[in-house]
């Protein structure tokens, strides 16, 4: 209220109330002392002290009538606020949270899982529903629903517009030719995608919810690009030793393998006003598309600073006219095709299908860096995605930034970070960029911590550095010490070979460095990291050391924790605890040993898998918990293992909502699927790390696995992506917005 009741009282009563207040002591003894101190204080009062002084003076001068009317004022103000809120509750933008479900029920809103950020707020969802009702029944609404609900690239196609039949004379489509247009490359390239303009014959089969498109009058296809495009900024390409010729050749991947480049999806804005084009979805960046784009020069959509691809020579960005898109595939002799010759007018040749770059021989001394995008299924294994919430050390005073100009080696930076540990004993060593660092440690890279301390070796948020080790990373410490690796891609360099000095990429040995005693490390945590399966890869993504473990843990009592990470095989001593969640353990083949004790055969320490995919055989003393996971293992002919999954102790632990190999020896199970002849099994795009569809489950996988997790999602390492639940949310929404008589089906493009 804008007035006080006491001011409406006649003046005679207000004066009498003030006189009464002067004859009464209305302050407590403590308040009287506080008032005296504030009034006699010689130093200037702070803002809080000034406010407190005014409050005490007002209380001392306030009579009983004024105090009574102030209480009534408070109740009137609360009543007025309720009236204002009642009016606000009529609108979704201003209503109280408890009113949102009632407004949603009033307009017929059906709740969904709300996985993506665009629909995870009920207020936004209900408001958007009201907005979309105005455009209900149009293809653009269906496309916007698909994009917002799934968080993937989407395109809605009305199949009747692509039918090659006799046209209705009142609705003539002059550009709809029965014969395909073969004059350009686009019609052929996009012939089976959501951007195809080719006409089709009528397909009268029923339209499946998910599957191949069916071109019929009443059908609408929602094409989805579920693979994400992940950036690498100013990455370090690897020289191609097998390229041959006189040119200087590189592979863009920091691991030296051929990878297809992707382009990021350009946003269509909050409200979609025109159909999606190939630039609006994350997808492969083929040669023909990039070549046509580069011819636009400064108007290129895919090339340039902050775009999907950029090449730098000596730190300077090459402009599109300095680059030629070429087919740099290998010949039968191993040499690359179309290498630049003497006098080549271009500064660089690039093949986006293979991720290869060739420079003229005159540029041998010029450093090449590249910013590009690669395809992957989720935020796992490190990348330039948001990881800020996973950081342990946030105080800038205890963050050491690694720089080759400041520290002679990473070992020196580690030693400096350990020396910085203060009272809390928590320090972060941060690598600020996405470059490649070859770590020459003359045997081992050593982290050894004092008692009760924590070291976080991490990539900066928005960075994905690659560490190429010449020797293993040996981690040890005194009691209650913790080492955290976050956001790193760790692999072996060409000179690192298995032996006594290198048993794994990351090794937790039984003893600390010479003279310091037993290794008492408490915990090793791997978050958003990749320990490259097979140590390193060749140009075709094949592992060079497929039988070698990437992580070996020996000290009794140490705990290994992994989240959102990609790991190779693991070996753990019996008294080591391994807890993995939302991760991949890849032995590089289903018959390899993914988890075992140090001898590679007997049972390793207690193992916990939650939302994990394991490729290879597993032998653990105790399976503490396996949940929402896939163990994809098999036995070879004459194998000594009784099954690809073996637990020594069957009275302890639990296995639930998981896929298991044939004749798995496990503790009690609940709602599991065991592999059998002609029965359901996971179907993956690829089993090779580095390929875009690495361990991504196909939509045609049986629902007992693809929707077999405890929350209705898919089993395995990408359970956290919740792809089937996104699909279910979209299907539920489409039921409301699909025009009467039409059928809608989902078609996965990636």
C-alpha cells in the first residue's frame, strides 16, 4: 500500500501517542546499550550501522497505537500482494511456479522428459506451446519441435511434394520434374537425405515411427542429425610419413589418423521462419560442398575464422582463394593423389573427406595449425564443450597455467604446481589450448603428492589438448592424496614401446619414487578424459598396441574413478576399487581383455559399471554393481576363459538392466539381456575410436537393449545422451501438431 494507517489518524491521537511513547521505555536493555554506542561513536558509521541506528531511534519514538497500526499495515500489504499475484497468475510469463501445471492442463499440454535446454523449463514449454498453436499444422512447426525437443539438427519434409505423379491442375508445381536433374552435383549428393529434390514413386507401405522414409501423399518425414559436431581450435596437424612426393603433407587429427571433417550447424534462430538447409545441421563436410563454398571467397559459410574450418600458416589465416579442395586419397603405392607441384598457385590443398592437408614443398619450415570440427555422439572423452562444473580448483591463486615459454617441460610445471600447495592442499595445473604436446620424460612423467593434497591436471574450459607420452604417466602419493585428470587426450608417441619403463599410459605403481616408501595414493579420478585404446593408432584408426592396457593400478586401497571418459584396457590389483560411470572401456576387440588383474587373466579388484560400454572380456573378483551397461565380449576358439564376463564372488554385488555376453558368470541379475544365438544384440556404427559413429548404437537395435535401461533409455556408455527418450518426447509432441490424416516418421541421417 502507498500510505500508512497511522497517518490517517487525527493529529490529536498521534500527538497523544507520541507523548505516551516519551513516558515509556520501549527498548530492551541490550538495545539501549547498542543505541548509546552508535550515538557516541566517533568514527563514521557504516551503511549497516546507520540503518540500525535509524531503526532503534524509530522504535524508541513509536507509541503503542502506531505499533498496532503497523501490524495491521503488514497484513493489508500481504493481502494486496496476494491480489497482485492473483492477477499475475493469469499469465504464463508471470504466474507462480505452482500455477504452471494448471495453465498447462487448461490448454491440453502434455508433459515430456524435457532433456534438452530448450524444453527443460516447464514455464518455457507451456509458453512455447501457446505460441506454436498459432502455427499448428505447418511443416515449420514440426521442424521446430524436432529441433527444440531433441536438441539435434532437424528437417521436415512433406513427401507429397516429391512424388512423381500427375499434378493437380489447380496446384501446379513447375519445378517438380519426374526425371531427376543430373546437371549438378547436389541432386546426386543429397539424393537420400532430407534435402533431396528428386521425385519418387509412391510407396504405399505403412510409415514406421523410426526407419526408412516412405514417399506417400499422407506422409511427412522428420530427418534428424543426432551426431554432434565438436570443435578443435588451433589444433596441431600430424606430418604424414606415408604421403610421399615432394609436397609437405599432414593429417589434421592430432593422433595422425584420417577423419572426416564436420561442419557445425548454423542456428535458425529461436523461431524457425524458413526450412532448414544443409548449413543448419551438423553433418559431414564433403569435398564438393566445401569446394562450392570456398569459391564464394569472403562470403564462404564453412571456411574462415570462427567457421567450421580454418587453416593457419605461421599463425596467419589463409584466405579461401589460397586453398584448393582436392582428392588427396592414397594410391595403391601409398602416395597421395593430386599433390601440389612446383609453381602451384595455392598455399594449401585440403581433403575434408579424409582430413588431409598438403602444402607445397616451399612451406617446409612454416608451422601449420587448423581449426576444425569432428563428429562424435556425446560430451565424452574431452573436448571444447562446457566442463566448468567438473573443476575442483576454482581459486585463481592456486591455478598454474602451463606454457612452454615458462616451463621447460610438463614435469617442471607439475613440480611447480605441487610446490604451490597451501593450507588446503588443492592446486590445478591447467593447459590452456587444444595444441599437441609431446612429453619427453626420459622414461616416466611423474606425479607424486604429499600427504592430504590434491592435484588437478586439466584442460582449460573450451580446450582439448593432446598429450603424446614418450613414457608412462606414473602417479603416486602419500596418505589421502588425490590426483584428478580432466579434459585430456592421452596417447603414446611413436617412440613409446611396451616394456619395463612403460606398462600402460597411466600407471599407479606400488611404490613412490625412490626412497619415499609405499604408494598410499587415495584416489585417481578421470573426468572427460581419453586414454587412447591401443596406445596409438595408424592412419586407418587401427590400434598399434591392441593388447596393452592403458591404465594399471597396483597399490592396495586406491580407488579409480572415471566419468565421461574413453579408456583402453584396465588392469587392477585385487584390493583396488574401480568405479566407472558414463564411460567406455575398449580393449580394441571383443576377444581382448578389457578388465583383469595384473596378469591379464585372473580377477581384478571390485568393479562398478554404471552406464558404461565395455568392449572385451571382463574378469573381476567382485562385480559390485553393473547397471545400464553393455559388456560386448566374446571368446576365441580354445579360450581358457569360461565366459567373457566372470565374477569370482557370486554372493556379493548386483547386475541390472544390462547386456551380458554368453554364459556370463555374475551375481544376482535383474532385467538383463544375455547374448544368445539369433537373439537381440547391440548394433554399433563403428568399433574404432576416431570414427564419428564410435560405439553409437543404431536406431534399429532391438528395444530390449535400446530402451532397456532403468529409465527407458539405451544401455551403454551413451546412456546419458538419452537418445530414445528424446525420440519418445518428439513422438508425443508430434501427435498434437500433426495435421489430421497425415503420418509422421523419424529418419536418422547420422
